[in-house]
C-alpha cells in the first residue's frame, strides 16, 4: 500500500471539497488516500474519505488566538496532519524544534503527523542537500509514536520543477539510513514537490518511496484522480 496525500493549502470551499470527495469515493484504489483541508472544511465529510489537517498547535489549549489543538482536530475526526511544511517554515518562521513539538502533540491525540523536510535552492546549489535534510529529519521527528516523513525540496514546491529521479533516490536513501540509525526503519517516506500525473508513476517506483504528497494537483478530481490511478 502506498500513501497519496493531497494538500489543499489555503484553497477551496465546501462545494469544491464535496465534489472531490465524491469522486474519490466512487474511485476504488488499493492505496491510502488522504486529503488535507483547511480547518473550515474538515467537518461535513459524508463520503468516508480520510481527512487530514495542515497544521496543529503544540499546545493542548489556552490563550493562543488562531491556533487549533490536537483535541479539536480529533473531535473533527482528523487522522493525519502536516507539520513542518516549507511554507510554515518560511512564512511563519517555524523551526525543527517547533515541528517536533507539533508532531508530538499530534501523536498524543492519536493523529499521525506528516513531517516535512527539504532543502532550499541555496542549499542545493551549495551541495548541502544531504546534510540539510538529514539534520532537519533528526531534529524534527519525535522519539516515540507513529509518523510519516515527506521530502519536499523547497525549491520545487509550486514551481513545476522537480529534482532528477537520481537526486530523489539519493535523498531517500539518506533519509532511510537516518531512520535506521534511530531505529525507525519502518517509517513511511513520501516525496512531494510539483507532483503531477506525468511524473507520479516514475517517482513512486523509486526505492524507499512509500507515497506522494501532492499540492495543487490534489484540488480537482481531473488532476488528482489520474495521479491515484497511475500508481495502482
């Protein structure tokens, strides 16, 4: 079984959500499909599709205006949550320490965190990709509990650019070895960053890749379903 996780980011409304979930319900797959929606769209799921959130507070409750707790997500029947996404790290200055705290909060509430790591264009051009992603991984993951790790090269997100398949394979090998080093070799590894129906099948065939984290292509069934079907 492979994971196919869609990240809607700050997009969508109720009608668009219902249209996608209905199409997913009518499309059979042996893989695990998850749709990570904005907080306002997490309720009203009548289609049996697994939903995820895009952020979680490291705090259980309190005076944290605008944040959302693990208990709140649990009440909304959320099963997965993205933490440490490059856009959170860039726009909200979230760190590896913050990411680990949020992942820990998710696990405490029975929610599986999808922990994102990835290098910038500056890191890549300086030849620091491997050292950067390994450091991010080791500093962002909790010591205990179930989680998923997603490699998203920050320079590829929303740009239409992707690393070569050889580059992806090298990073995945580095992450896999790092997980073995902390005795978490069974953790699922995903790839994300400009995934589409043309490259999904080849990317998923790369060694150590257990699934995909899909951005803009997950917003509509005519672009998301072909990705899902391509890796049956």
